[in-house]
């Protein structure tokens, strides 16, 4: 069975590559354990519409691709062996969720060691795994996944999003003329 990212096949179109990625993710979900139908509104209501990553409220009026939109985040990522079940998901801002990606938080040194051992089984990463310290892995994962860090990342994403939206609306305005000094450095 093929795991991880599908290798870009030069014969595949981008659409075919996306379909293959989705197929691999679905295979991994089934291999990880039970699969439940997850409803974003149900998870949001359960979690009080508070982002599980940055701990700030989520305004339901925002829609994807706005980084403030609601999304369902897997607490233990699918890539990290997590299940597609209600007890393994939380509501999160889409921007926080996207920043986190598959970066799981290691709750113990033993958990970090298990991940290191898994990495050591991959031939081209075995040498690198020998240099990995489970205590340092745990400390760094907890440091990266603090609510303050997600708040900073979300603020940057929102600023970029709003800049892009302003540029798109200005470009759509037939009376708009771009002047080089319209953008501050």
C-alpha cells in the first residue's frame, strides 16, 4: 500500500494528482480505525465555537477560503495515525488548522520516541532519526503548538487575506488606476 504524498507523476494532470492524494487520504483514514461522519456545525456547537488551537472565538459568518472560517481539525492527524472520529476532532479557524497541518503535539517522551522509531524505519531518514532527541522533539512540538503562536500566525494570514481581497476589488474597479506608491513597503 502506498502511504504519504503521491509522487508527482509527469503523466498525471493536476486534477488527477489531487484525486490520487484524496484517495490516499481516504485509504489512510480507513486503515487508522473507525470512520464517522463528521459535521462541522455539530463539532462547533460541542466546542462552543472556540478554536481548539488559538482558543479565540470563531465567527460563523466567515467562509472558506477566509482564514477566520471554521474548519474541523484532527487532534491527532490522519497522517500521524489519528482516526476520523468525533473524539479526535475539534473546531478550529481554517488558518490555524492550515498552519498546524500534520504537526502533532507529543504529550510524552514515549510518544515522541515512538514517532522517532517510526521515522527510523524509513531508509532515507534512518540516519537523521539517530540524531533526534525525543525530549527535544516533545519540547519543540509543545512550543510550536501554543495558542499564542497560532494567534500570531492567524493574524498574519488574515492580514495577507485582506490585502489580497483589497487588490482584487481594486483591480475589478474599472476606475482604479494602479500607482506604484499605492502599496506601502
